[in-house]
């Protein structure tokens, strides 16, 4: 299976096809009709996908208890965060919360993230690492 | 700021098609944006000329018709020098300036002192080269400027960016194919994160949070009250934590412990937080300090869109399932919002999110439906309706998006040790620059930082790829052969780099890529992370830290000493935690 | 028959390292040493990857004591299983195109010691081989070794196992690399001779 998408590294936004077999990426092919990359890719475009199947990927939410990370469920992790955020907002106001958004995440994810900070918490303390 | 927007004014393919002169300043395009460099090479083979201004012998500098090897931090000196020559020799476009720009008189006075002789004195760039570069750039039918972090990462970065725009405006190099001012974005979706309002002062579409009209638009769309006060920027957050103002921090898809300057300061701040949530695909150095870690889906594991440096919005698609219980970032935020009782987060897929954005900010993205984006290789915003073809070139016909519709030429002054007060007073709101930390007797070298082609940022992703790691297994510091001879160090030796903020052990690469008295290294490797050394002084307007200059001391050390320092860093960044967590996860623990 | 080799055009090479990583992957996939067989080299005169020139009278072939290096199919090939890791070829090569490299056998590869997965990476010599801590600092890097690790000579093999030819040539984004073979050199020389003749003729008074 071939999936047409965009390289996740620099801001050039080269087009590429991801080659998939049995839910595994087996390779990457340049998109020959892309106006910028025109059938070529660089080192990170071709080989940068390898981290996705690394054994160190996080596969479950973790809560730190006594200095050790303990695997937990989504329900428990989100419940814990929701409770703590509600408490902190009540005690110290919405501006006691800050969110670092991500220049690696999609437009849609960044939109939801800033909407969360602004509409749910009520703060403009949201920024991302555009400066590096 | 000068022109009205913060994005690349033109598109990349125009470089190879239309540009007669390409001026690259502060960008290692060959290594960091290879497919943009390709367009520059194609332009060259068509006969276009290349000017490169860089302290380092980058691969593009090597190919330049004129290479201006300025010392680190002297961008403004150089740019003012170029404009001095252009104005003196009347190479500017008087008509264009008269119709489309304000402040030319101020600018003329500001660059008056920057004669070729003065510039040579300060930077060592020969008068001949400076004059030749000025004539070449100003004389081109279409000239484009490409710049990157070598321009912005100074305490006066805003000034340099303004200078770059000044240069383009006075020569009329805007609003036509093959011209423009092009900041090359370093990350796949920096443009998108900015566009989507991932900034403390603006909503999606760069609509100011302080403007009641804009706020009302989003309050109506989101059905809630919104805060009118601009928020904190990243470098300000650490101080706010120390002051007890910020108590909870939520980080997703970033690794600020590695990427923020003078990171010891930042780590202490994180440790004081009451709640730190990190959402990422690996247990990053930042995640290890968190109270809660949430597993995210990676690239190729989710649907959505990215906006590249040309404002080209392109669809990214899901190819594989995320591992274990990892979830997409948008799903996590929606689930959390719902847990907190919020409405308006009932999205079923990314298309619904995108369509909401299109409705709220139609002037920029209204016409970009998923269906259309699926048909083409991206559309450049603004694209207000479905009949609109997108906007590859901004400011066509010199129509700028400033309040007056004209470009604001800004007076920018610079001297490494500071500009005299009298001089500053001569101008209305000039931007003034000086270097935060100059070398002295103890810290005798200038340290500058950046990236390498084979790794990416904090190495979280690229260091887990065998081919990339085999090409770049280890941190290296570039040292000029002259300096190496004086210090009695050889290629492959280890040195300790020390600044007033910290020290790291690094292997030496003796190379002409750096000028004398200057060393270069990166932030890809936790065991030798240059951001333990960098200065946290920031630009007052953009709050970009001065990553590019610091004073540093170099000492030769043995392999055993280097190893000891690595072990020290391993403790500092708690690398054993990742090992523990991986073991825990591999027990097959599933919810 | 003339030798065949891959060479780069420094006017096109942008120093992006794509060729090196491609080389690693290409060889790893067929069970050969996962190490780049060409090295991007930056000099004031220009940037380009340097790799084996597959010399007709190759000094590496001459010095190899076990005949692990042979001339085959107009190229110089190393049999990685025959190589005893003496490193004479690396010392003899005038281009620096041979690197001794070896990975630890699985029996010796504990979690956390193999460099790719090392939780605390060890400082290393310029050559990818390194010894027990401190011990090798006195040794020439080419002769440094690590207990249990067998090093073999690693050099460009023109991807002889791949019908499509050298992978680096295909992956180069600026098409700076090319395979020189057959009549290429004769054709190029003819072109240069024409150039020289035109130049001379047009300058004759």
C-alpha cells in the first residue's frame, strides 16, 4: 500500500509516499509530482521514519508515583489531569496554566490545543518553539 | 513587521524559475533545507548569481559567486553596509519607495555611517566584495533573500529581519515572481502552529487577542468568554514559574529541556511546578520530569494537514496504526476538555476541526476544503473561497498589509559593544543591537550553534534511526585549523567547552568551516547539549534567545574525562528512567 | 576494460549526507556492514563525498595478505567473510576510501552496550571502532579495536548485488553523483579536447 503524505522534518514540506506492509512502514518514495521536491528527498525524508517502530515508543499513559512512572489507563490519567487543572484554576486563576504547543503537530491539533487553553482554561499562555 | 506579515512572501519553485540573484544570509541551506538548496543550484545552472553571507563555510557559501564571511553577529553591520552602497550609488528604486514605503529618510540617515571602509573595519569583509554584492543584488531583475535562524537568533534578531526587509523594499524586490523575503522554517509545521494561534498574542489567522472585534468573533464561534490579555512566551514561562505565577504546564510534541537556552535554569523551573503534563511519542528529557506522561500518535499515524514555509497547506495522511494505546494529540485534548465538562470538543475527525477553522477564519483558509487539498499538492493561504486558487506571492503590486498599506522602513543600528545614546536619539523608535556576551580573556572563543543535516533538533526521532545515526553518531565541535594548532588539539580529540552557564565534553572536528576564534556545535545530543552553554538573553520584541553567540573556553581533555562528563549528563537527564519505563511497558502491560 | 567508479560533482553537491545514509540502509538490507562507504568531505575548495575509485592497479588488492580483495567486474570488491581485519588496505588506500568497521556479534551485544542503543554513549575515536575506555588513546585509530568485535574492511562495492546500480546515485537530490563506466571517460576527454581546440583557435592572432 502507498500513502501520499508530507515529510515530517523541515519546513520545506516535501511530498512523499509511505510504503506500508502489514501496518509497518517498509520504505519511503519521493512524490514525483510535488512542486517543491519534484521526485527527490533528502536524508531525513528517506530515513527519518525509523523512529516510529522503535521499541522505546510510549504505548500507555504513565503517572509518576514516588518518583517512578507507573502505567495507567487513559481514564485515570485524564481524570487525574482534569482534577488537578480544575483545582489549580480555582486556587490560582487561569493564568497559572501554560501550554507549549508543537511545531511538529498538525494544524488541526494545534487548533484544538489553543482552543483548549483559551476556551477551557481561559488563558492566552500558549506558545511553541518557533524561535529555535 | 516592516511588511505586515510573518511568512515567506514567495514560493520555493520561483527560485529556480525566475530569480536572477539569490542572497542567502544566516542559513545553511544545503544541510538544513536540501530541497530548497536544489532550487538554488538549478537557478545557478540557469545563470543566476548567488551571494552568501555566513561566518561558516557552508556548502552554499562554497558555491557562491560572492561569499561575505562576516563574523558571528554582524548581520546588521553588513546589511546596513549594503544599503549604504545602494543608496550612495542610487541603485534603489525611487518610484517604488515613493509609492509603497514610509521612512526612507530615516533609513538613509541610519545607514549613512556604514561606509564600506567602516564595514571592513568591523567585519573584515573587503570593500570590493561589499560593493560588488550591493551592485549585484540591486541590479538584478528579480532577487530573492533566503534567511534562517542565523538572522533571528540574536537579541537584536527583529532588527536584522527588519534590515532584510528594508533591503528588499528599497530595491523593489517584492511582489513579483522570483523576488521576496523568505524565512526558511526549520520545522515541518512552525508556519502552521503560528497560523493556528499557537502564540500568546494572536488567535488563529494572526487575529490579535487584544482586539475586541476579533475576540468577539471567536467568543461567538466557541460560545464562551475569552481572555483579553496576551499570554506568556516560552522564555518568560520559566521566570513566571520561579515567581509562583505559573503552577501547571502542559507540553506536547516539544522537548524544551533540550532546546531552551541555559537549560539548567529551565529544568529548575520545571521541578517547581505543581503539575507538568508531557504528551509525546517518547519519554523525552522533558517527559522524564513530568507528573503525567501521555503517549501520542506519531507522524504517519494520523490524519491532518501541515503548512510549509511557503504557506502551502498540504494534507498528511495516516498510513499505520499507532502503537499500543497511543492516541492522536487532538483526541487527547478533546477527551480532556470533555472530562473538564467543556462543550465544543465533540469532533469525530480532523476534517471537522479543519472545517471549524475555515468557518471562523474564512479570509485565510475558507476555500481550502479537504476535498480540494486532496486534489492538489497543497494551496498557499490566503485562499478565501472555493473558487480562489491560493496566493503564492504576497504583496503583489507593492500592496502591504501594514495599517497604512505601505512598508515601514525601520532604522536599525548596531555595534557589538552598543550604540552611543546620542546616535539612538537621532531616530524615531530605531531598533538597536549589541552582542550580549563578547569573548574576553577567560572565555576567549565565540560559540555559535545550529544543526547538522543528518539529525533533527533534540535528536528524539533521528537518533533512533540506524542510517541517520551511523552518519552522525556523535556530537562534534568545529574548530578552525589555526586555532587547533595553537591549542594543540587534533581532529578527534575531546575538548571541554565551558561558558559561564555550564560545560560539555565534545569531540573536535578540525575544519575550515568555521573562521578563526569561532567554534560551532549543535543541540542534537543530550550527552553534549550546547544549550547548557547558550545565553538566555532574548530579543525584546520577538523574545528569541541569542542562541548564536556566547563566549566560550576550550580545554583539551582525555577520553576518560569525556566519559566521566557523559555519565554526569546521564544523571542530569535521568536516562535510566527511559530504560525502566521501556522495561515496564514491554511486560505487556495493557489497559 | 576500464574501471568503473562513482564520483560526485562538487558544483552540485550540497553536503546533505543523503548518499551516506542511503549507503548504510542499502548494505544493511543485504546483511553487509551497516556503515557508509562514502564520506561527505568539506573543504574550502568544495564539498563532495569521497569513495573508492576502484583503481585498476589497486594498492589495497596488492597488500591484502588473504586475497579478500579482488578485482571483479571492473571494480574492486572485498569479501567481508574472508577479511581478517588487518587494516593494511586502509593504510595503503590513497583516497582514504576503506574504513575498518564491525558490529559486535549478538552474543556479546548486551542491552545498553551496543552503541545504537547505548543509554550512555561512549566517547569514540574518529574511526567507528574504539577500545575499552582509555586504553586506545595511545593507538592509531585505524588499529584501535574492541574485545569481541571483529572488524572488516568496508568500502564501496558499487552495490554490485543490486541490478539498479549504486543506490547513492539514485538518492542524491541534486543528482551530483554519477557512475563513470565504459566509454564515459573517452567521451569526456573528446569533449574537453574540442573545448581546448576552440579556445586555442579563437585566440590565435
